[in-house]
């Protein structure tokens, strides 16, 4: 239901939370911290950007 003048955002969000709707897509938080790198992420990023030059 889209937000209208009669329906404020706080009530809309509260109603959605009560329904316990699950977000679509992949749960990315379960993958957080699982990849280990030998270098600093910023150094890797700079190397990848320099490949385009």
C-alpha cells in the first residue's frame, strides 16, 4: 500500500513489521567476514583501478 496523506510512514512501517515479511534476495550478513585477503582491501582496489589505465 503506497503512502498517502491519510496514511503516515510510521504506521505503514509498523504494520509491515507486524507481518514479519522477509526481504527478497540473499542474506548478505551471513557472508560477512568469510573472505580473508593477504593484502589490505584499499591496496587491492587501487591495483584493480590501475588495470584500466
